C-alpha cells in the first residue's frame, strides 16, 4: 500500500531517511516530502569555491594587512645597561647606568669629578644615582680621582681586587671582589698580571667588557695586549687576555687613550693571546 500511495520516488525518500542519524545519537525517522526538497545540493564548481577555502569564508584571510604579527616578549629597557666612556687626559673611566642605579669604573686622575659628572648627566643621572665605584687596579692614574668621587657620591660602595686593595688609599673601607662576584649585573673576573689584583667586568646582555689595563688599544680600532713597560708579570697578563677571549665580548673598553673597540673583539683578543 505504501508503494502504491507514494510511488517510486517516495520509496527513495523513505530509504534515504531511514539511514540517517542525529548528531547526539538519537534516532531519526523518515518523513515523506516532495522529492524536490530533498535533492542534495549541487556539487561546487569553479565559480562556487569550496567551503574549506579561507577566501570563500573570510575575505580578510588573504589580506596581508589583516594578519597580526606574532606576540613578542616586551623589552625590559628599564634594566638594560647603558654606559659612557669618559676620557680624562691620558686615561679612561666609564660610567654605567642600569635603571636608576649607576656605577663608575675607575676614577682617573685627581680632579676628574666634573668630567665624570658630565658622563653621568649624559645618561640622565647624577651623583645621587652612584651606588658603586669599581677600581680595576691600584695604579694612581686609575684611582687618583677616588677622593673627588666619594666627596659627591656619598652612597657609593668602593670595590677592588683582593691583591690590590691594600695599596689603595680611600676615605672609606674598600670591599674586596673577584672571580664570580657581580656588580650592577656585570660579572667580575680576576685578570692579574698588570697588577696582582687587576679585575675586569663583563655584561653578558650587551657584550660590554671593561678590562682596565689588562688590554690596551692603538686608538684606531685595534686591540693590543697589556703594556709591557708597566706590566711586571707578562705571562700571567697574557693568560688573562686568553681568558677574556673566551667571553664572546662585543665591546672592549680599556683604561687608556682611545674609545672602546667594537670590531671583531673576540677574534682580536684571541689573536693577542695566540701571538705570544
């Protein structure tokens, strides 16, 4: 009777409907409808993009301007080390600033205070920011300005290498530092030879190496070894240069005339150590 009432087309509808299932697992039942309403949609053609084509469903997907760049970690500029080279007659000193905390490395000759203050001011700092004074070695042309500095930087702690600390005159006690210590985020290295207590400092983030007289420069962008005229233990001093060559420094700052060197620093240090 069913075949008689519905005809062949109706039979097709019943068979198709009885195989269906709902997405939640419930059974479905066939309903006799007009065959025209149950015909499957036509296959897509070239003029009708597939639904899986992003351009068909979201025109903005192919617009480069609509694609946001991947998120990146913000740069902590407040804690990035900034520094200045301060030329004081024939010697060099350095002022460093991290956040609002400053350090002075070597103090030059007596009367150096105004030049060091200019170096601080160029970084937006003054004497009140200075918390650290590091002396790379005991020679008078590097510690001579200590009195001028301490008269102004009254909150500063003064540091020097253990082998030199007894030979440095200071209005306040000096703190001994050496290999493995840290000042203002810079690592301290023992680099003896020029003096028994010579030290250097290295900042891994910026690649800045401040080496006192453990190395020198020619004033034209090339590094030289320690000055033999003022270095009583050259073998030890050159071993210290070899240690510095392993750091991967990108900027080499030293204690005498000439700006810091930024050209192939690691290779130049290695060449100095290998040539001896």
